């Protein structure tokens, strides 16, 4: 106890002292952050080890659940032969084309529906009626219309992405605070200027939310789209492995899909940071 | 809104004239008379402050002048002396700064909408950004700034546009005392330099007397003009000196008595409902 504290203590009996040493970068926080980082790596690794051990001691059926080492052993030759890369590229092309084919009209139509009440009034019933139809249920129809080639697969993905982007874009425009419309009007913005300086940037955060949801759906639909009438792709790999009862290959395909999903979401995040700089600077 | 030629000749000294201006808002269940029979003339180059209990139609009045709202009946004359300039620019009540534009882009907005070349509008905008003490943040996004700084952007955006008439709706209402004092000083300085016709809504009698040539006191439900008080305090004004002057205290008391009646009436009505 310092002299001062002692004196205060004698006078008042009870003293509560709060003191900081003034390090800006607290060590406690730094080490805590480090610990959390280790945890994020540790917990999946532990799970893999557990899986391997259980498989090694035959406590789970390796014919059904395989094991990390077996999957890894199946993965390496597929990587070297370029087989995996080929299937990944085929699926990636379908996803990207389908995503673009769905997102672009989704944004355009979503913006028009958000901006123009007559457009909204005339199209909303159709959107509301067709949106709940599971996209998988219309796959046979798509196959009949678009044939067995690439077009049907791209279209399946496009239709799933389209609705999510459309609805989010429209909501994004409708949610723009009225005060911004008044500002644009008061400062003499023309119709076109209003779209480019208020409607589009105001709706962008929601548009990106739509893109992210759409990307999730695209990954879901690629498996369905490659179920029938396909000869390549990661989704096809899953079904092919199912036919051949090749569990390792199936896991390889699943891992590839997880990886694809991760890469796509990273790319969307990056694009979002570039296109919506005001959002990322908030934190 | 009309701008007939003969009026322009007859009212050389006027900037705004209203005749029996009335605005009724109809909602599903009821109708609210926000403004009733407002007859007002605002002189060219005058700084008019508007005070009144909340909900008395101050914002509505400014929005009609800005062309954002249509009156139900009556006439508004806006007498334009310089047709190349935009007629009105508004400083909106509350946060109206575009979050997706940088400080400079926000301040430049009006100029950009009018097609002023990028280099020129940048120069003009930077001048006001400097005046408002925002130079360091010119390229920052508003989300990184405090409420006070955002309000400065809001004010700068209207001034940069160099309109014939400035409409300010409680621009400093949400600010703390220190920031408000600083901005009032800035506003006085800028305004006394330009002498632009200005309408300024405030809920602070202090602020109205510091800034205004006249103070318009409004009644609520329906919104009418209760009185117009001339602020005969010479310019340029020094806020601190002014506040301690006997004339200021006298005017303050005058306006307070006018307002007090209205505020009590308004709250009595609230209890009745
Ligand atoms: N768009 C609107 N629709 C219906 N009523 C409104 C609308 N705008 C304002 N009012 C009503 O008009 C009155 C005046 O509003 P306003 O001009 O905002 O008051 P002030 O700015 O003086 O506080 C209020 O009673 C308010 O409820
Ligand atoms: Mg108001």
C-alpha cells in the first residue's frame, strides 16, 4: 500500500482502488485472441483425430463412414490425375454462369419493382405465387424444355438465384429511408441521377445479402442439377460414387463442395468490401 | 408555385410571399390541419427564425417551400432574382447525410446534380469543408464521424449548393451545447458574408435570437402565425456579448411568454386526448 492509500485507508476504513498501468495493447486481450485462434484450429483437428481413432478401432463402420486417412488416400491420386480439378471446373462453370444468369435479371427486376409501384403491383402476384415452388420440383420441366445439355443445369441454378436476389433487391430499395429521396429531390437529382446516387447504393447492402443467399442455393442446386443427365461435375461425382458405392470418392466430392462454397463466399465478401466500402469501414 | 412578372416588379424586396397557405394531412381516420392561412412575407436577404411547439407545422412549411410537399390551398410566391441558381436548398431535420458517399461527395452533391465539372465542384466543396472544420475527414465515410460532424456535412451540403433561399430545419437540434455554439458561430460568419435569404427552424429561443432578423412564433393545431418579433440587435453579432445584453433578455422574455401559452395549450390538448 502506498503512503497515500494508507492515509486514506486510516481515515475512511474502506478504499476501492482501480488502477491501470496504461498499456494500450493489453496482453490479456492479445493472448485471449491467440487462444481463440488456436481453438478454431484445434476443435476440427480433434474431431478428425477422433474419427480416425474410431475407424482404426472399428468402432464405426469404415465401409459407411470411411476415415480421414482413407479419404486422403483417395484424394491424392484424383488431385494428381487432374480428375478432381476437371470436375470442379465443370461445376464451377455451371455455378458461375447460373449465378450470373440469375443475379443480373434479379437485380434489374428487383430495382424496377422497388422503384416503380405499377411494376411492383403487376409483377408481385406472380413472384409471390411462384417463389414458394421448390426449385427441385420444376427440374423435370426444365429438363423437358432445355434438354439434357448444359442449358438445363445453368437454368436450374439461375432460377434459384434469381428469386433470392430479386426479393432482396426489392426489399433493399423499399427500405431506403425516405429522407434520402427528399435530399435527392431537393438537390435537383434527375431520375437517372436518383437511380445511380440513391437507389442503387442504398440497396447494395441488401443486394449483397441476396447474392450470398443465392450462392448458398446455387451450391444446393448444383447437386440436383448434376443428378440427372450429367457426365461430369462435383455433384455428379457424389451420385457416381453412390452408384459405385465408393464412399471415399463421395467424401472427396463433399469436401470439394465445402471448399467451393468457402471460395465463393470469400470472393463475394471481397467483392462486397470493394463495392460497399462504407459498410466495411464501420467496424 | 407561381412567379408572375408583375409581382416581381412590385415586390422587389421580397423573396417569399405566402397567401392563405393551408395544408391539411388526411389520414384514414382523421385529418390534421398542419398549417392554416399562413400569410407571410420574407424579405430578400433576411434571416427568419421559426419557433413553435413541436407538431405545429414548421417542417411542413419548409417542405412546401422546398417543393417536397404540395399545399392543400393558398399560394406561395418565390421571387427568384437569379435564375441560374437553384431556388432552395434544405438542411434536413435529423441525419440525412448519405452513408454511401464520402464527406466530400456528400458536400458536392448539389453541384454534381447540376453538372458542375468535377474539378470546380471539388474546389468549392473543399472551401466549405475547411470552413466546417472537416478537412481531415474529406475522404472519410460518414459512419466514421460523430453526430456533430455529420450535421456539419448536412449544413455544408446546403451552403455549397449556393441557393437563393436556404431552408434549415433544426440543423443543430441534436447537438450538444459546445458543438451548437461553435456551429452557430460558423453559421453567423458564413451567413453574414453571403446575406442569403434564410429560414431557420429551431426549438431554442436563444438560437433564434442569436441568428435571426425576425422570429416567427407559431401556434399549434392548427398551425398559424402567432406573432413575428423583430430582433433589433445589430450585426455583425458576437454570440457571447449578445447573450448578456439587456435587449436580448427582453426579447427572450417576450418570445418565451408567447411560446409558453402555446406549449401549455399543446400539452393540455394532449392530456384531453
Ligand atoms: N406526411 C404526413 N402525414 C400525416 N400527417 C403529417 C405528415 N407530416 C406531418 N404531419 C402532421 O402535421 C403536423 C405538423 O408536422 P410538422 O410540420 O412535422 O411539425 P413540426 O416540424 O413543427 O414539429 C403534425 O401534427 C404531424 O403529425
Ligand atoms: Mg419538425
